[in-house]
């Protein structure tokens, strides 16, 4: 038995003296120490062949040999783990002399910036914000706003129809109708959002952004509209900006006006942008038509209102000198980077 143990001891020393991989070490350990088929645990099976009086001494010898083998394997295991850790640390080493990765920060889209500026201006005047659905009914988009059944805006070449009575809204004015139906005067509300029209050129896009404003209260007049929009022009463009009203026509307001502001490029002296006039049209508005109030259950004898519509994209183009509306929707990273470099937003 002693000879057998010494032979196993020699075999283990030789096997562990060479460089082993993790897998080789695992197989070797199982060969000698596995409880099921290990060569050392198998020595205990020979206990039955040993005389009873010699069994204690026999068991002691085998246990000492087993402890020695476990110690040998433990030392080799520790050495393999140390080498594995060293390799891992070497592969994960950070070269502190390398330039750091540059994480660029984003910025708001110019249209979003202008939208937020407009909301901030009118919020200071007590306006709430209501964003209605982009898919509307013919009633809210046209009929309730006093748009005649034969009006050109209802034609299929101008409006995107989903069904005969369902369409992509052509304006955010339906939000005003929904507000007047749900809220009793006094009312001050902005309705921003995307709108859709079948139109395409340098200054028009099939999808663009509008913001409608509505005030309904007692004794509302054109003077209130002018004062409010004059303040808006000064806050948005310049404290020196001036505004003027020109007569116009919209089915949902009477009287109706176009609102011009002194050219933000030349300050009113005349240039290519304003075509030498010194003025640029920025929005439309007027006094809410009595029929619109009646459609929403508001007594036009007691209440009156003012409404205005702002093209957010148009204001953005004027404010930042953009000559083609499609630049705002192409999301060319080179263009957006220019806005960021100009510290817009």
C-alpha cells in the first residue's frame, strides 16, 4: 500500500510540475480527488481487505496522503488564478495618454426653441396651452369655424382626407373650438401643433407647425388684439419692432387682419427680404365671428373674442435667417450643428 501511495504521490508531482490550462487542471483534479472515481478516494475501498486491527493506521495514512494532495492542487489552483487575473488586467489596461472620447451634447431644434419662446411670451399674459388631435373631423376643422362648404380649403387638392369626414387638420384652430365647447368664458388659450396641407415650395411644406391663440371675454376689441400682438413682436424680434394691421378676410373672424412687423433684417429701411417695403407679414387674426361663438354655445351678445394664428416655422425662418422651410425638416446634421454653434437654445 505504501508503495502504491508513493507512486501516486510521484505521479501527482509530475503532473502538477508542468504548466496547465484551467481545463487540464480540472480534469487532473477529478482524476485524483473526485469522490466518485478519484484514485485517492478509491484507496479507501481497499479498507475491507485490511485486517481489523490495522484499519486505523491504514485510514490515517490515506487521510494524510489525501490532505497532502489537496494542498498541492490548491497551490496550483491559486497560481492559475493569479495568472488569469494578470492576463485580464493586462487586457483591460487603460492608456491614459490616449485622447478621451468626445461625447457631443445635443440641442433643441430651432422650431422647438421658437415654439417654447412663443408659449413663454403668451403664458406671461395668462394663456393656457391646449394641444388637440392631429386627425380631426370635418366639423371641427371647417364647419364649426364657419368655413363654407364650397371654400377652396375643403378641396381634396388642398386637404389630406382620410375619409369623407375625417382628415388631417389643416390648422390648429379646431383646438379653439374644443376649448370653447368645454370651458366657459373667460378663455385664454394657445393651441400649438403640427398641421397638414397639400402644398410644397420653398416657403411651404405638406407638414408644418402653427400656434393659434384665442381670447373670449366681455368687451374684447381689435385694440386688445393689436396691443397683444405688438407685445409679441417686441418680445420675439426686437424691442424696436413695430407692427401694423392690414384688412383681410378669414371665415372665422370678422373683422380680419393681417399683421406685419418691421423687417428684422433691415429694421424697416427696405431690403431684399422685405422686398423694399420695410414690412414682413408674420400672422393673421381678427375678432371671432359671431357664428363661431354661437356654434360653441357662447352668447355673442354677451361675449366677444379675438383670435390669431402664428406660423411657427415662418417665425423661425425670419428670426434665424432661413430662406427655405425644408431646411427645418431635413434634419441635416450640418445645419443643426450651425444652430448649436450659434448658441441657439
